[in-house]
C-alpha cells in the first residue's frame, strides 16, 4: 500500500463493498447475498432490511426466492444460521458441519448420548419424512419417531437439550439430507417444519473441509476486506492455526499502518477508491453485515458518538459499552450516524440522528418506514424482540430526538 489509510476511507470502502452505496439497486436477493455476504438470521427482519437497503428487494420477492430455493436459511459459519444464495449451499453446510457433531460429543460427555443413538434417530426421522405427505414439525416428528426420541431430563434442560431430537435434526441438516421450511414462508420468525432435501446440495459434491475453509476465507475477504485475521476468526469460528491455513493460499496483502488484509485483486481498486462527497444513507439492522462481518463496533462510530447513552439501557451505559448495536442503525458511507426503532402503534420509525438530518436522510427513513409498515408489519430484530421489549428504547430515542 502506498500510504496509511484513514478511518473515513475504510468505512466508505466497507459500505461500498457491502452494497450500501446504491450500487446494487435492482439486484436479486441471491445476487445481493453472493456479492455482499451471508445474512445472519435470528428470527428477525435483518435479512429483509439488508436486501431492501442494498437491492430494493421486496419482501414478497425474497420469500419467492426462498420458496424456489434460490436463497435459503442454513446452519453455516460457526454453526449459526445465515441466509445464503444457492451457489453457496454446499459451502455453508460443509463449514458449519462440525457444530452439530460437537453438540453430540458434548451430550455424550455430560448426558450419556452416543453417536449410535443419534444415528438411529436420524434413520427414524428420514423414514418419517419419506412417508409423510408434506412437511413435519418437531411435534409431528416426536410422535412419528416414538421411543427413538429420548428425554434428557433436568440436566439436559440445563444444557439446552431437553430431548435427543434437536441433535438429530441438526446433524441431518448439516448432512444436507433435510431442510427447514418456515411455517408461513417468511424469514422473520422461527417456527419450522422439515422436509427431505432431494437432491441434496451435497450430492456428488467432493468439497473437503480444508478447501471449504479457504473458499470461505476468499468470500469473506471479498465481502469484508480489508479485515484482520482476528475478524475472520470471529466470522468463521476457526482457531488461529486453522485460520492461517485457510487464508494461506489467498496471498493476502497487508494494508499499511494496520493489521488489515486485502485480496491481491482488490489492492489497486482500494487504493484508487475515494470517499463519496454526498451522503449515502441506509437503514439496516444492528447485526447487518456492515457491523457483524467484523464485529468491532467502534470502527463504525465516531469517537464522540461512543459516549452517547445507550437507548433503553441501564443508567450510565453508553454505546461504547456494547459489543453490538442494541437498536437498528442508520449508516452513511460506513459510519453509524443514528439509531432507530419501529413504533408499531404509531406505525412509524423513531430515530435519533447524530448529525443534522438532511433531506436525503429523511427520504431514506421514509422509504424504510413504508417498507416496514406495508411489507413487514413490524421490524422485530430477533425472536426475543417485541413491541413491549423495545418500548424503553423507543421512548429514549424520542427523547433524544426532541431533546
């Protein structure tokens, strides 16, 4: 690199690579996910908000892509669920496959569960699904599998494993033999049924784990570079040694004055990139890729903003005390310039801007507000979020806005 880079340039570049500069407007959901990264899904609106902010993707269009398996929610990096494009289904399953096996091994140590027991239950689940006329939910599967599903008692409940069925379902998903189907076809809830996956995305696929990890690293540094090895370890869940092995074939280039790394093919483009002069506002969830790919929140805030009070937080708690934004965020060229929530009773977005709201910000808020009101109905950011739980944050946002 010719010279040290500024935080302002890094932020703007990350926003550009994340498609938050308008460059992907009109793109399909699958194309947005392929170009900007997998979208974390925790039963909330994060995928919908991210697809709308980047490509203007309507909720019904995203749901249609899910139904057609052009995109799908899968356990992948770190064993966590993300929404992936079809071209990455096999990769996601391979890199996430160790998580359910680790759960089974832990249950063996603490709860007396054996691999043979889970394999037997897997066979019963597959037989039940093959005989079924349609998707089966967990209650259906428990009844169909009978005594092959074992209660793990009080100790299991303490460890988050009340029966052996979730372990079998997790293993079968990682193997690409079954897939989850949303009860109502939407991504912003967590009620699922299961079906056989045929043909499986892993059928005829010879992708080994080491190659898969390198392919994951290649995608990661395309979406999130410049990034550090530590950032990649957070996203992938790999050990330091495994992460170094994964990135070695990529010949990553260092960014002068930082611990950040960049794909060689991006060096010239990054060096010639200039920060846009006009604001580029986008309203996204707090766990959107612009934050979560690195999960180093202070890099997106100006230092003074980190000292601002956390809306709905304990007295004295500031934004800088958090690992993740507790509210959805407003970004401008990669900088977090505000926080927002959706007030379902008033059917409006309530926001607190750290800069003087201009016409462009107001238009971005109004556009997102209409999307949430007309297409989502609410902007729940996780399965635990509700109008009641966010009420204190909304009250503090209103006070900050009018204070």
